[in-house]
C-alpha cells in the first residue's frame, strides 16, 4: 500500500508539472525533450568507473554502469561508444597530430560530472 501511494504521488507530481508546462505554453514535444534531458542527466550521474586494462585508463565499473551509459546515449541520441570515449579519454588536436590520453577512474568521473553540468 505504501509503494502504491508513493507511485500515485509521483504520478500526480508529474501530471502537475505537465499541466504547469502547458499553462505557460511549452509544447508537448518540447516537454518530452526536457524530460529526456533530465532523465539523461540522472542516468549519467549513475555511471561509475573502474580501472581499465590499459595504464591509467578507465571503463564503466559494472553492468549497472554499462546500462546507465547505454540509456544515457539513447536519451541523448548519440553513439554509446562515442559517449564512453568522451568520458574515459581526452583528445588533444595539435597542428600536426591528434593525441588521445586515457583518463583514470577519478578523472573520468570528473569528465562525467562536467558533461552533466553542460547538458
């Protein structure tokens, strides 16, 4: 009964938010885009990293982190591998070359947080 009540309150909050968005003239498609971005940020924050196989590299920590990575990519409509690379690697382009630097798990988490702030 408690779970049903909580779910009902959450649904009521969602419906009230949608009504408020309608009242101020936010179109349905724009509302969906807003909710996609919010969901993506929440999933992005759930991605954890562990040490990768290469020196000073990182990768998603476990299946849960991989799920959140995949879901984030779907919500942001981007390639999953490109998203993982953007979190776990830093690319520097010079006049003559492109240098890819692996990020350790702590640096990958900082990269994840920076992306969440920019989205």
